C-alpha cells in the first residue's frame, strides 16, 4: 500500500467559508468560537455534509455554532475530573488496574461536544521524550496496572514511527497485559491506516483499537477499508459512541450505527451519556430519554450489537452503567413493556 498523501483539512473559519460549509455572514460567530475551541474537519467528513441542512448529523458534530459560546452553570472545564487523577503529565490514573496515557492533544477532527475541548487542539501540549519516559516509568513501577489506554487527543494522528515506539515501550512492561487505542482516525482520516501504521501496532500484548463514531454515514467505503485493514491484521476493534441530541437520538439511527459497527467486525462497547463540557448543552438529553432508546434497541438487535450505556460521573468518580433495568417486582419486563411472571 502506498504512503498516505493527505488532503488538506479545514482548520479555520476562513477554511469553512471557502469550502461552502459556512456563510460569510457567520464569520464573526466562527471567529468567536475559534478563539475558545479548536476547529478541524477532514475532507472525508466535510464531503459527507449536506449543504444548507441545519440538521445534518455530520455537520452538527464538527461545524462550530454560536451555541458553543453559552456555558450553563452545571458545565465544567474538566467534566470527568482528569486533573484530579493525573499524578504526572500526560497520564490519568483513575482505576487501580489501568491508566490513560495522552501522548498528544491533537485530533484530526474536533468534535463540538468534546469533553476535553478545553485541553485539546493545535496548542495542546504533546509529551516530549522525557515526559513520555516518565509516564512509562510510573506504569513500570506499579505492578497493579494491567492496561494502558492511549488517548488524548487522538493517538493515531502521530506518525507510525512514533506510535510504534510507544507500543514497543509498553511491550517491555511485563505486568501490562492490554493496550487500547481510542481513535476516530480509521473513519475520519482512513488513509493514515496504511501498512506502516498497522505494523506499528504489532505487539505481544492484547491490543485493541476502540473506534469512535456516532452516525452510520461516517462509514465511508474508505473508512470501512481502513477498519478491515486493522481487523485483517488480527487487531480486535471495539466501538464507542456518544448519545447526542440531533445526531443519533432516535432508535432507527442508533440501530443503523450499531449495525454498521458489526458489519465492519467491530463489537459495540460503550454508548456514552454526554458530559457536562462547556457550551455543549444543546447536545445533551436526559438519562431517562437515553434509557428509553437503549431499551428499544434490546428487541431490535442481537446481543452482539448491544453497547453498555454509561455515564462518567462528574468530578472524576468514573463510569457507571445507567442502562434500563428489566427486573421488576414479580417478573421481568420485556422491551415492549410487558411484564412476565417468573418462578421464585
């Protein structure tokens, strides 16, 4: 496979206007948003946007709006409490057996609902060689850590050489069993998943790529081919999605998304309730509404396609399942709402 020759991503209000994704009249608003939060959309995603459709689910995920300038009282700059559990730069240690390692704060696209939107962007600090070594030494000194999760930012924006070095370094830590990479790259910038990148992910550890996608339209032919390249190389893939108002908050859209993951041999893993990030109120829906949607999925999709609906408790207390329950006093309720008695 030939080396990736990327097309230019759109990274400024001027780029969005020039591409016809925003009107010149919106420039002042775009500039105001860009002063606070990073902007980027890859050509692959820009080409999916239906011009002039304010409800387009791809546009809603990636194109800035003036709603981002409004912060509600309950929103937080660090909604899931990363800082509280960050003993060393670039590393979050929230649970005893796993750590989150953030080698970069850059992403190929910047989601308008991102829970790290105050931290990510082209000005975000990447770990230099000494800082990365210090983070890995922290892991090496703590045998209880069995899993290292590469996040950021998006780790797959790094070069194959850099990813290979990080994976190889983790490979030398005997008590680490699992490596996870959380990324949007296979769909939003699929050309990056070339032979060199696949080779860089070769490790003795159990390595998983967790793909973030929120709508079935994100699965372009090139994106599907990138996923097939990873899976075909023996790399298991899982999914994570965010339940978003105006993007995937109806059962048919969620079903199509989850079926798209399965068709690419990707096991649905997490469906996140949206976090309290600044300027994201328009994306959030109530937990009870989310539970109703997840309940409806139970009768439409097999267990292979059922993700775990989770909430990251604000303040850094970690994820908890918040999906619907089916056990009721005297019986079990099916997805259609019918109560069936059970023997005790």
